[in-house]
C-alpha cells in the first residue's frame, strides 16, 4: 500500500478481505509500504510517508483484526527491504522502456524514479517466492490495478517464477455518488472521523429513494443505487444480520421504509463501529511499539544518498 492519505471505509474492505484470508485460509500476508513510490509519484517526504503508513494504516489494519505477528504477516518498507530491491533490479533487465510506457502511459518527461516504481511493485509481489520457494501468490486489488498484475505475470514467467493470481474487489461508491477518495473528504467516511462528522456525512449521502416522501411511498426506492444501503452491505452486515438486510431491501423497494429511517440506523451503527475501532487502535498502539517507532529510523531521502 502507498501511504497517500487518511484511511476510509473503502480501504477497510481490502483489510476485511485480508483478515478473512488469514483467519480462514491460514495464509501469510505481506504488506509492502510503498514509500519509494510515494516519494517519486506523489512527492512525499520519506519520513512523512513512514509516519502516515504506520499511524494511519498499520494501526487500523491491526485494529480491524489483522494478526501482525511476523510469522503470519510481514510489514516492510520498500526502501529497507533488500530482497525486494535486488529482485527489482533483476526484473528490470526483463523489461523495456516501451513495455513500461505502453502499460502506464508514461510520457518522455516522466522521471525514472516514477517509471521504476512499477518494477519495484512487481518485486513486492514476487519476492515471497524468493524467500519461500516457488508458490502461488494472491494479490487482492481494485480493477484499476490490473496493469500491475499483467506486467508482473509477464515478467514472472520470464524469471521462471509462478505467475501471481489476483482478485478484484468493487470500489465503494462515494457518499456523493462517485468514487470514495481520500483526496475528496465529502465522498468518504474516514476511520478516524469523529461521531458528529460521521452522522453529518451519512445524512448527506446520496440515496436511491424517491424525490419526495410521497413519491417514495408510492413507487418505492432502488437500494441498488443507494449509498446508504451499500454502507450496510459492506460494513454492517455482521451487525445487522443478513436477514435484516434482506428485509430492509424489500421494504425500500416497496416504499415501506423511508430514507431517513435507514440513515438514522446506519449513522448509529457506523458511529458504534468506529468507536470500537478507536478503542482497538489504542490497544494496538500499546502492542506495536516496534512498528510505531519504525519511521523514526527512516533512511535518508534520495537527495542525501
């Protein structure tokens, strides 16, 4: 993951997936912190990237239930993992500038650091095979990340490694109807939002209801186009129960439940969820002293190398 902003509910869906893989399938999880990519692609200071990664992301990963025991999960910085750096340099010999340019649309004025970042990411994906021998690696990503996987699968075969597999999750719809984004606060509910902010955002969220209450009662709503219902499906299903979700869906379609009732329910449950998450973060903060101090030993910025 590239530390680029505050963690929101869209990011949580990926962590929920990782937790399930770890608990139910017993797999080992690798979490590369793409600090070099953040430096070259976003102009972010390395120390700032380390601090943000640990305090905003890793703490939340632990709070959401990911077991960060080194035997079950490895969290590392690209700038410090020598095996990744070595593999990236080897993989670079298998790729041409045209292959990188055609995959990512880089122009002639793209910095070499930015252009090299995808090769480092390919090394992130493949280096578990160098550590543990050839085996299938699974990478859960959004569909916009598919070019990374295609490039990695091509280069893996050239290196005699097993091609990585991938799953593609849906993007959560933003509160205003577009994509949920860290750079657009009005579209997202952040995991560190205070209760009053969560309530305000839920009440302003786009719904699939009628233009008026009378129209909604007469014609019913469309839960498939409702951000509030999507919040229930993605994040409150365990709390509400699948049966209750189905009932709400049918009541919405029949106009028997108003949008305000659903918003009140979602606001209440989300506030409780994020309150529990805050408590879990505090416990994780006490249990992860090594990770929390990791950014203090940050390597020098590239201009100082």
